[in-house]
C-alpha cells in the first residue's frame, strides 16, 4: 500500500514537471512572435480589419501555438506592377524617365498622315478634272513670222508726205501664258491668267524711190490679264476676256538725202478684247480674236501734226492642229490698224486730214501647254 502511494506521488510530480517545462518553452515563442509583429507595421486597412474581425488563426495562436503553426511562414502578397500610360512624345523627342521607348500610339497612323493623304486625294481629283476640261496652267509658243506694214496719209498736201510700204519682213515671235491659280479650285480665280508676247524683225532695210537705203527696226510686244470660260462637250470651246497693253516700235535711221517725213512711231496703247477657240473636228481647232486699242502715246510721226487723235483695232485669225497631248502646230495671222485724225490750220508745216497705219503679221509655229 505504501509502495503504491509513493508511485502515485512520483507520477504526479513527473506530470507537474512536464507541464512546467512545456509552459516555459512556449513563453519565448510567444515573445518572439510578438516582437516580429511589432517590427512589421501592417497597413491601416489591414489592422482595422483585424481589429474588427480577428481571424480564427489569431484565436488559435492566443490559445497556444501548435507545432505545425509555429513552423509555417506566411508568404507576403506579390506586388502588382502599376500600369504604364502609353507614350505620347513627339517623333524625335526623347521619352521621359520611366516611359517605355516603344509606344502603341506610334503603330497607329497619325492625324498628320491622314490629313496629308486627304490633301493629296483632293489634289488628284482637281488635277483629273483640270485635264478633262482642258484647263491649262502654263503655255509657251514660238513661231517664225512674216511682217508687212503700209502707212499712208489722207488729204495730204506737199511732196514731203509720202506713202510707205514694207512688203516683207522676217520676224521671230515668242509667247507665254500662265494661270497660277488653277489649283485653287475657286470658280473665278482659277481661270484668271496672264499672257505675254514678243516679236522682233531682223535682216530688213527700207529703200526710197531714189535708191537710198534706210536701216529699219521693228519690234512688237504686249501683255494682258485674261479671264477664260471653258465649255466642255463634244466640241469643247474656250472664250476669254482680256485687258492689257500693246506696243509697236517702228524706227528708221535718218538719212540727209531723204527729205520725206519718215513714218517712225513708238505707239503705246491699252488693249481691250475678246478671243475664242473652238474644236471644229478631229484635231483641228479654229482661233479668233478681236480687240480695241486705246492709244496713249501715238509716236513721233503723229507729233508732227496738229491735235492728232489716234486709235486702233486689232484682229486675230488662225487654226491649230494637235500633234501630241499638250503640243500643237499653229498657223495664225494678226492684223492691226491704227487710224488718226488731224486738225490742220493755215501756216502748218505738214498738212493732212489724217493717216492710216496697217500692220500685218502671219506666222507658223508650235505651242505647248500643260
């Protein structure tokens, strides 16, 4: 009996010692875990959530950690990369720090590229319409001409007033026309253009009835502003209204042996006119023009008479044959007529009722227009 009592006391003492040792070993683990929690500051939202509703694992840790829980390591949540906005820097500009060098915006067509493409398409449509209507932008012409001049007086008195005739004078002519606003597609402005022409005679002299030779020069030139009207159809037509200036310089070198009054004249005039072009058939087109000359400076021959009044008219007639697109051959003639009226009085050195100056120019050449 006594032996059993001693054995029971020994078993109780061993149980007490075992319980004390387990409690002592759990206390440092609790202190280490509390210290780890104090060093790691949790987010405010997480701490608030734990205070409001502590998880079951927390309750279990307060009661006492199990061997399995003490050996587990809680993994930290992986940080997700923040989305990066696509780059918007201009071409040729370095991207900002942290901005990717490759941009999704660069793969898409830019607004400038789309605008450029639309402008090119509009220009292409206007160019096709211009070619369809025959609306030229620039043109140049060249021809070899033959000139003729006849000058005579009406109701003249005295032997010094003689008629003058120049049968044939070789001449070279060039012409230029431009419509700089054709691409604007504005109804009136696109058909407003400028034209210029220049003609010069060479290798000619004048001879008096007595056989005396006079060196002679003849130059004609002019320029104008022209507004055209195009009519399309089976037989396209073009009409124009023009305003500009015209000049005819005819000079003869004086000879002491010649007593007659020489018909030298540097005539300047304002030119108002109309012209047209009609496709007659096939490749042949007819050309026609008429103008009024308002003389502003009649010239030396007219200054010898009292109160001269000089005016003129101008006409053109010809035809053209298309050779290649934009290139044509032309045969055209131009007739200019200056008429003058004088008011002589008794005692004047030169007496005449008026004068008539006729100038004819016929040429064969080519014209290229685009």
